[in-house]
C-alpha cells in the first residue's frame, strides 16, 4: 500500500542519517528479525555489545525522527 511504502521510505531515510554501526544493528534485529545472538555472531561482537548498540540505535532513531518532524 501507499501508506506502507511511505513508512518504509521514512524508516530508510532515518536509518541513512544514523551512524552505520547503529543503523546496521537496527536493520538486522528489527527489519531482518534476527535475534541479538545472531546479530552478535554476524557482527563478530558480544551479545552485550549488540544490546548496547540496539539501545543506542533506538534512542538515536527516535531523536532523528523527532527532528525530522519539527
């Protein structure tokens, strides 16, 4: 649908403005639906590092999304 495509474009736009390592963590975990363990294996880091990245990425994503809205 047009609405879904618009949302997808907005998400892609926000991700493109984020530091790559954070954007990649969000993409793998939420978009590709991989577990934090799988993301850690794929990225060659600990699960704790992935948890930290995802936490930071979510905060950054929200901040950028809010900035785009104003």
